[in-house]
């Protein structure tokens, strides 16, 4: 756009993308979810409108700057397994309230440390190559090999074997809703036989992308954010007392912060 040329507001509104980000942040993940939203917006240099769909047992509004667009949905879970398996159901539950053109899921313990735009993750249906794909992942956390499971991938598959993150996926709103509906259906079918796949929700994601590759796969070397960065706050799979950290987050409402060695600290 040339400097000095006024563009009608209605044209700007048409051109602007609306991107939704889903975050599940119960218990100690609340701290990490707040960190993610604030650091996402601090380092974001694009021109899309970003809306966060925040699922938690604590309302985030008092902990973030007023200019961050967040929609809060109260939710709880009884265990970390229930928590990680809530991804698909949570998206489906708010499908009528989603105003975004694109919708992506990021784990709450994702961290952002560099400037970025949305171009690196935007696409019709997007998955991310797991950082351990070329090393131990296929052995340490293999595809699900139970032929009774909806997450099943046979050992003799002739298709390319690429292991995808469960911590990140998304695309257009339409594709994302369709994807989550199928993933949730598969979860429910496995519950009927009382089976939990090897890597929970990630197993279903990998089964889907194995047979229907995403339109865009982000190589782990091109992934701009840090995945599973908990800052040393402890075993987040068990209930933790985060009351002191919440107090610190209130003090830093309008500040950018990070977490290292279980210490919340302000960043300039």
C-alpha cells in the first residue's frame, strides 16, 4: 500500500483475516495459557484480527491487557487425560460462537520468543511435524497399533510415516469443525470398547493425517514457537497450588512475562 493513500474502512475490513486460537488452560495450565496469549500478541506483527477462545476454570480477563480479544468458556477436568482429550469436544461446543475465518489449536504450554506473522501457520488444513519425528518418536510413542481402535495404523502401511503434533493443528473454520467432529466421534467409539489410544488425542490426529495429509504440513525446523515449554513450574499433570503465581500475574497484567525455573519474571 502506498503511503498517503487513504483506503476506505470497508475495504480494510474485507481484506483483514479473522483468526481464532483455541487454548485449554485448566489448573496450572492457566498460567501458561496467559503467558501464551500475551506473548503471542506481543510478538505478532501481522494485520489479522486475533481472537482467543480460552477454556479454563479461571476467567483470564483480569490477567491480560484490555486490548486482547478473548472469549472465556468455563471448563474443568478430572485428570490430565480428560484435559488433553477435551480439545475436539471444546471446539465443537462453541462452533456457533466462532466468528473467525480460520481456527487453530495451540497447547497452553506453547511459548513465543520471536516476531512472526500468521503466514507460517495459515492454511486450509494444517498439521505440524513433531520435533521427534526423525528420531525416537515412532518407537517411544508409536502410532496406535490396536486394530480395534479408531486410531489404528497398521505396521505394514505403504503410506508415508510422519508423526504430527497433538499440540497444534487447525485451518479454515469449516475444515477445523469437520476435523474435530470426526476426532470426537472416534474418541467416543473407542470409549465403547473402553480403550484409550497410546498417545491419547495425538493418536487420532496422526491416524487422520496418515490417510488424509493436511494441505499444509509445517516441518519441525520451520515451527516458530516452542512446544511443551512449561518453564519448570512442576508436574502439570497433577493439581498444583498456583495462587501465588496468579497474584504475580495480576501485578504483571499489562507486562510481558516469561517463566523459568518455576519463577515468573517480567521481560522488557
